[in-house]
C-alpha cells in the first residue's frame, strides 16, 4: 500500500514539472473552459511525516465541489484513512473549485493496534507507579487485555476554511491552503482497551488541522 502511494506521488510531481505552469506571463492566457473542474493533489510534506496522501476533488457547480482525501498512516497505529468532503465557495465569481471555501468532511479509517510494539515505552511509562518486580507482569497483562484482534475502526469529521488557487497559463497548477478543527477517534471499543485508545488519541486525534497541497487540474 505504501509503495502504491509513493508511486502515485512521484507520478504527480512528474506531471507538475513537465507542465507549462511556468510559461512566460506575456504569453496570452488561455481562457478557462466552462463546466466542471477536477483536481488531483498531494501534501508535499506528507511523506516526511509518514502520512502519504492524495486528494481528488471535482467541481459540481460554481459554488460547490466534492472530493476525498486518501491517506496511509505509517508508524504508530498504521492504516488507511478516507476523508470524504464537500466544499462551498460563497464568492460565486469563479468556477469551483477555486477561491475561498468552507469545508465539511467525514473521516473513516482502519488501523493496526500497537501496544505490543511499544512494550518498552510502556515499561518506562509505568516504572514510577508499579514495583520493579511487578512491572513486566503488569505490562504483559495490559497488552493481553487488548484482545487478539489486530486492527480497529476509527471515525470522525471536521470543519475547515481555506483558499484554493489555479495558476499557470492554462490554470492547471493548483495550490490549496486550509485550516480547521477535526475529531477522529476509535469506535471499535470492543476490540480496544484503555491503553490502546489513549495511544491512538495521542498520535492520531490531534484536533487542529492545517494543510498545504499542490496539484494539477484537468
């Protein structure tokens, strides 16, 4: 799965570099075609932070678009996450999906449990609370209490505002900046113990969302 995302991101960047977005400004700007617009983009920093990402967005009208983010988490609680969204463009002066927008999204994902992988960290975390002769048994029981199921489901949603530009001679180079609030929590409680939920909420349920994406439109 990770290799698939890496290949997709490399292909996207290749298309960007080979496009004519850097044409001279004195070249007559081609008129933008009426109708819907589709965007494929990614977060440039996504590979650095271990979260390969692709966004697909399609303009439905002058004031609305729909799309989804697909992200693959690596590291702790790795797994695939989808964030379908709808965006509203209140300005009405440009064909969506360009300009200022308000976004409403949902989130759903499937993640792997991690407590057995971070056993050493748990021993260190509880070292001050549990007697040395009991710490190994305590951590083993904590991990065993998570059950045998190796993955779990998480879900949530969020609100955001942002601005999206289409640049270049043919307006086919896209920049997207946004920020907002989100909530993303484990919902398979029958498969998830207290320790695993705490770990997941610490690593994946950060409420503030900031994004910078680049891509192409077609």
